[in-house]
C-alpha cells in the first residue's frame, strides 16, 4: 500500500532537559505514514528539497495535527450515568455506578456499549485509553475485540470485586483470578492490546483477592495494574475499618505487591506525605482526575507535590463529567488555580500525549509525532467553534494559542482521527442554515 502524506501544521510535545514541557512545531509540515507508522516528519520545504512533490500530500494546512490524546483512567460502563445528581463517592457508586454496571450482565448489551464507548472517545480525539470494564469477563473481551478491529492501542481489565457490592457484581477470588488469567493469555500483547489487572478499590476486595491479584501481576511480564486510592475522606475511613492492621490506605495495596512501577492509582488526593513518598519510590503513577474530583467533591490534588513523571491526567468518566481530554485539562487548570498553582498549556498537552503514553509504558509506541511511532493522530480544526476561531485571532504566541484551544474547543474542533494510519473518524461539517 502507498504512503499517506499529510501536509498540515504539526505539533508534538516533549520534555526539555530543564524539565519543562515544550512544543515541537512545524508550521507547514509533512507527515508521512506507511504501514500504520509515522515514517517521516519534516518541514514542507525540506520535503520538496528531498525531491518530493507537495502535490502528493493531502492539504490540511487549515488544521493542526496532534498526536492522538490518551486517557489513563476511564470507566467504559459509566457513559450512561454521566451527570447523575448525588452525594459524594460512596453514595454515587451505590445509586448510579453499580446499577449501571449490573446491566453489563447481558453480553449483547456489553458488546454494543464497548463499540459505542470507542466511538465516543475517538470522536473527541482520544486514540488510546486505560479502561475499567465491569466484573464480567465478556465486557472486557468485547472491548478488546472492538479495539482490535480498529488496530487501537487499548489497555483494559475486568473489574475485580468480591465484597461490598451488589451480588451480580461480585465474584469469589479464585474464579475471578482464573478469568483474569484467561483474559491475559488471550489478549495481553495481542496486536496493540495490553492487560491491566483491575481491583476496583480496597473497599470491594478482600485481602485474599488482592493477594491473588499480586500473584498475577508478578507472574505476567508487562501486565499493568489500575485501581483507586485515597479519593474521598469517607472512603479512607471505611478502608481503615475494613483493614485494621494496615498502617494506611496505600499499605493495603503495598502488602500484596501492588505498589509498583506498573501501577496507576487514580486520584490519590488525600495521601499522607509518607504514603506519597512510598508511592513515588516504588515508581507508581497517579491519575489526576480533575473533573471527577470536582464533580464528586472529592478534593483538590496538590499537583505540585508530585513529580511530573509520576502524574498522568484522566477523565474518570462517569465520575468525570466528560470524555474530552481537552475538557479534562480545563478542569485541571481550575483545580490548580484554586490552590494558587499553575497548569501551563504546554504541560497540559504534554500530559495528554507523551506523558500519558509513558505512564502506560507506551512511550515507544505513541504520544508524539516521531518516526517509528504508530500513526495515531488527531486532525484538529481551529476554525471551530467560532468562539475559538475568534480568540485565536488575537493570540500572540503558542502559549496563548494552546491555552485557547484547550479552553474553547469542543467536539466540532475534532476534524479527523487516524489510528495505526487508518482514518477512523471524520467529523461532519456542522453548518447553520
Ligand atoms: N472508586 C471505586 N470505584 C470508583 C468509580 O467507579 N469511580 C470513582 N471515581 N471512584 C471509584
Ligand atoms: Zn475511576
């Protein structure tokens, strides 16, 4: 098959040697894609100098091509409960999340939702995600199958729960571990799929279940771990009651080998300084979920206390209020502001591309516009919506431009998405009569 050549403004995000996030930009660039990979990134003028004709390229100069966005923590079965009015975390789980997940007992429903979920994230520019499915193995199976048809890099796991949840959502530790192992054997490393062991949180797993989870993690190279940690004060008190011998919340996971460099701990808002130090020492990562933390009233993560290499950013839908990673960055900015901190737009774009890729151990595969990486791309149309186009007209530098894009874009701004070099989404032109 011939190469795909796209001419556009190109932007990718890196971390400089001084530790600051920075933009690599070609204002008029060419991206060459072959067999699903990026094979060249260059200025249009260099492309011509090398003897190529620019007429061979598709002209997308009115757009910006970014690396596809990445979400490090999202719940596939919770799309249907976005914006559910309730009290904080534990009440919301009981009233909305658990009933929604119970509906996934039906394999046909689960399969349709898996497909729907991928369509929804892709339409917002997200080309890779680390996903909680439900306790049902078939829900995880369906999501991996749907991602495989799109050649999409997907990290997912079936939820592990053996207590403190409705009966249809719990499973004794041994059969649950057996299901996880079967899913790992079938999917982990198949194409672009990766498995993440997914104990929901300490409240819904016994020590026996967490121990088996630790054994699975030890026994399978490169398998990841995703769970929740220290999100809500009531939750933390309940963990203290359920695990009276643990010295703190992290210790519950640590005791079973789950505090490790393969782990992503969602939230981690209320950690003690000792817990934070142990988490960082182990090389574990935190998924900062600002829209969820605001929506559920969980609290403000002190992002300044966490080295950027340990900090990813995530939607956490349905606790989070939207799947857009740009919208998630807006909420991160507000959480930082509320604490007198800064969240620079270069940091935001770095986080949702290269940063989140390294959290998932995928920096050699995705997250930048770089030769050799998979061609997972967002073609962003800065002329939509009109309030963004208007604001961009007055921006004086890249910081202002990227900040406006982050703050004012919406689903209309996502013109196309490519995954493994294939066009998987083309936004419709929304015009008013
Ligand atoms: N803690 C345990 N389960 C969940 C969940 O589904 N969402 C959030 N935000 N926190 C959790
Ligand atoms: Zn979550």
